[in-house]
C-alpha cells in the first residue's frame, strides 16, 4: 500500500527514542568516567579537553541514521475468527489494511502475514501483521497452537541462519521476528478458556504477549473489572509470563507501572466515524448509545495504542532480540554442541569447541561405519547361509527327482522289452501261419486226414 499519514505517535516515538539515546549517552559517559577513575591507577589517566571535539554528537548521529534506515515492527494477532483482530489493527494504525474475511470452517490454523509501508512525518515504518486464520474453529483444538509456535521458530531460525553466514548482510535483512503478540480474549466475563491458557503458556518464552479483551463494550464495567482480575489470577496461577512494560527507565517508569496494573486492556475497535458534538470521532453506535473508541472512560484503546506504539515499541523490539531470540539461539547452539565453558567451568573458545565437535563427529562416523560394516558382513553371512540352505534343498529335490526319473525309466524300459518280446512271438506265429497257408498245402493235407479216418475204421 502507499505510505499514509496517521494521527498516531510515530513522531513522539522517535522523539522519545532521541531523548532515551541522549540519556543513555549521558549514563554511558558517567559509567565510562566511573570505570576510568577505578582503572586510572593501573591503565589510563583522564585528560581534559581544551576545546570542542565533536563526539558529543554521536547520539544525534545514531538517531539520524536510524531515521534514514527506517524501522520495522511485526505484530502477531491471535484470536478466534470474528473477534475483531482486523478491525483493531485498522483502528490502531488509522488506516485500512483491506484484509480478507475468514470463515469458521478452516480445517487447520493458518498464519497469514502481510507487510505494509507506513510513514508519519519523516519516519518510515515497515509493519508486518500476522493473523491466525481459523484459530479455535476446529473440533480438536489440541494442536491449534503448534502452527503458531512453528511459525515463530521459523522466523528465529531464518535470522539465526543469516547471523551464521560468513558474509552477512543484517543491515539489509528484513527482520520477520515477532515483536509483539496481541492475544484477543473473548469477552465471556467468566474465565479464560483452556485453549487460551495452553497457547499463552507455549508462547510466553518466545514472544512478548499482550493480552487484550476484545469487544469490551459487550459487558458491563463491573463485570469487566472482575473479568480482568480473574484473567490475571489465572495467568499467575498457571505460570504464564505476559509482557510487562519496563519500569527501569525513569522517563516512562510511572506510566508503565500504572499500565501494568490495568492489564489486560479492554478494547473496542471501529473504523466508522460518528458525529459527537461538533467533531467526528471513531465510535460504535448502538440503539442505547455510542461507544467512543478513543474515549478512555469507554475502553482502554488509547492506553493500548500509547503503550504499544508511543512508549514501548523499541523496548518490544529489544526484548525480542535480547530475550526471546537469545533463548532460541542459545538452545540451538547447545543442541549443536557449543558451550561457553567446559565441564570444569573453564572458558572454551570457538576453535576448541569446533575441534572437539570435529573429533567427536569423526569418532561417531567411524563407529557408525564400523557398525554398518559389521551389519553388512553379518547380513552377507546370513544371506550366504540362506542361499546354501536353499541350494541343499534344491540339490536334495534334484536327487529325488533324478531317482524317480531313473525308476520310471527302468519301468518303461522293462515294459518296452516285454512288448518287444510279445511282438517278436506274434511275428513268429504270424510267419508260421502264413507258411501253412501258402504253397498249396491244403489238398494233400485233406487226403492224409481221410486215410487216417479210414484206417481207424
């Protein structure tokens, strides 16, 4: 989208950052002077300047450089479908992000990230809004938070991989790590849902959680006060760590302490304007009256905007880097075997850790190779034994078939000889009969028979 001006306090945010930088520079200077005084006797001696040098302008240089580079801020919105996440974002930044409507029939939770370029005065902000589509709409809600956890870890991993590169370009890298998580709580007036408690517990070590009660105009003020106390009591009893506005900076400690006491914020969002008196204000109009979004007696929207953007935006970015990302980075490096100290609590250099891991990897590799070789040899032996057993079975079967074949062949040979003998006998008798029938031997034979008969008479 094209850059748009808004009535938000980006400029006041930069001014507060300038003031903070100046004060930090003064504190830094005092610390340096104190350390210098403690080390003067052994290391260096203080010198006074006879004239202006110019390094007192370093805070201004830092602010100017940051302003030229611009800022990035990433917000994660977690809440049920239709609870008012998109409306609140539009109201917070006084613009229309034109987000698409979501249905209640998503098969799983999806995260939709969209980046916008905003500008207020001479301050540029690259804003990324990550919306949880379909959160809480499934029948089985046990794994609803896992997609959110995976997304946050993926952004941490991307930044870590960029840091571990030999040639890094972090100044041009688009930081996609989540700086603030607005967790939208349904205005039930009773207690937190189990899904809310489980999700916040899984995320409190990975992101700065700011709980907000959505659509706070649907419950009365007395019920809202009791609901806030109930929510904070359940968060404490379940060990959920939400983001606490910092109180170590004297310039904002009083307001941050007061705001920590009214968490969670009860908010109302609206982009519609209603005429109140002689001016148009953002509000929600009902038959019984008008709820003004920026009226602090109606809701905590102004407090949320001031705390999130006007006062603590930089602290949210810093907490993300120094606390949540460092925890992820430490865990990942420890999984890879890197340690700052050895088992005897002695410092270990990166080179020593690398050599140790290389030797450990080589030993593990050799062990795996030997195991694979032994396994291969064993499998070959087993296969050879199996083949030999198969060969013996086939040989025995072959011998049996061969013996049956020989027996059958003998029987057939005996039968053939018997048939040949019968055939020869038949041929002999046939030849004799033919001899009797040939050569006129019939008449002489008849006369002889007649003479024998007469002789007997």
